[in-house]
């Protein structure tokens, strides 16, 4: 089916590009490894595809709602991301159990997607671009394809993190890494919050 190629490219581009979920996954891969990070990766993938199903099945209803709900989600999501960013940025620069940031959990991966306005925007764009509203069979195909690609795209960040673990065994490099990832998350959260506030009526 020719439409599978653009669907796959859309899913891969959004899944593998840097963002809050992928920055958290990178940090989890460094500090906890791929295997222990997998529940968070699975939660994020299920959370996004569940959101995609909901948007696909209720696109017309969502289009008629007051946009204030999406802005509120943006502020909630920004606060959650700031919390994670702070915990990573202030983590001690070593690998012992007492020093590593908390392992992000399955539920946090799923809930972060639900509170992420960029995830909502991506779902709305996909529903419009691939004409998924009112086409349950096509929606099911896209959701299944997206789930597999999301696991790969997000999981690749954990793999990258695990791969650079030895390089980060130096405390100075680890401190720089933690500060960079944590700072990036806080910056992303600030941009999300600013975007939500600027669009308020």
C-alpha cells in the first residue's frame, strides 16, 4: 500500500527527533541502561498511540472545543518536564545507585504524552494529513505502524545513552551531560509554557 511509506516516514520523523520524551529516554539509557528503561519507552509509545486513537475517533468533536484546554495541558506538561529536568541537572556526576536520577516509569511515559501539547498537535496533524477521521481501518493501520516505529525511535535514544555510558564515566563529562540534558528539558518546557501563554486570549 503506497500510503504506508509516507505514514512510516511521518512516524519515524516525529518519534526520533529530539524532544522531552527522547531527552528523558537518553538520560535513562545512560543511568539505567536500555533494559531497565524499556517500561518508560513502552509507556511513552502506548501513551502516544492511545492519544492518536482518541484524536482519530473524535476529531470532529475536538475541533469544536475551546482551545483553552490545549493551553492548560501545555502548562501542566511544562511543569512536569521542568521537574524531570531539574532532577537530571542536579544529579551527582557518578553512576552509583544513590546518585542516579530516578528511573522513569511506564505510567510517567504514558502520562507525559497525554500532557504534551506537541503530541496532541502531532496527532491532529496525522489525522488531517492521512484523512484518518471517519476511516477506522486506515486509523488502525496507522496506529499499529506508529506504535512499532515509536518503540524503535524512542528506544534508539536509550541505546545511544547506554552506548556513551563509558565515555561519561569521567565525573566532569557526566556533570556536563546531566546539565546539558536537564537544561535542554527545562528550556523545552519554557518554550512550551511561553507558547501556551502567548496564545491565551
